[in-house]
C-alpha cells in the first residue's frame, strides 16, 4: 500500500498541536451529536417556501433506537469513505490534470452506480415517471448544480490546495444545510 503522506503532524509546533486539538474536537462533537438526545430547537416560525406543515415531521423526531444506531453507523461509514475518496482524488488530480473530463467520468460512474442502487430499492415503474413539475426541476438541479458544478469545484480545490483543505470544509456544508433547512423549510433542528 502506498503511503501518501499528505499531512504531517509535529507535536512540537503550535500547528501540530492545533491539528490534534481540532481532530479531538471534531471526534468529540461527532460523538456528542451521535449519542446525545437533546431538545429540539425551532429557529424560525415560518415556512418561506410553504412546502409542508409541522405535523408531517413530528414522527421523524422520535425514531427507534435501532434506526438511530444504524443511521450513526451509516454516517460514520459515509464520512470515512468520503475522506478516503478525497485523498484518492488528490492523487488522481496530480496525474490526470483534466478536471472537466475527470468530473464527467465521475458523474457518469456515479449515475451508473446510483441507477443500480435505485433499481434495487424502487421497482415500481410508476415512481420512475418524471412529469413537468417540481420533481423534474429537482432532478435537473441535483444533476447540474449539486453533482456537476460541485464535483468540478471540488476537483479545482483539491488541485489548488489539496484534499485536506476540502475535507476541512465538509463540516461547514453540514452546518449550512441545517440552517438552510430551518430557514427555507421551517424544519425543527434536533440538538443531538
């Protein structure tokens, strides 16, 4: 196995100590979020987009402990694989400098994988029909903006700053998503 040595830690320097403290805080925060069941917090009492009512989401707050543990495990697995993908992507970008072609290949392979996973979980043909409504807009938005533009920008950041820089910004996207769903959709935030 190749040793990438992307990041070094020297405990005799303030930067090395800050890295260890940051890792400890991230692990501690993730552990608290995963295992602490705190109160719910409702930041905004409006529905900016008016898409749903609060009664729809009442059942999602009190989920079973088995589903909760499975969710924590899947989130841990997802974060680990995402970190490994960023490191691998950093190495690929050094030898394959065409970001646009790399993004196209990544989107194509992701679409193929997603297709097989979707077929395995949803076999009713009625659910696969797209009509000219908000569902089609959501699919196009996710395909173009979330996948295409985001993957290209990620490849650009990895090429310029390396995979560690992009990995550090990943928790920020989670925080922005939480506040965006609270502000735009009026969702309740659960502290833990």
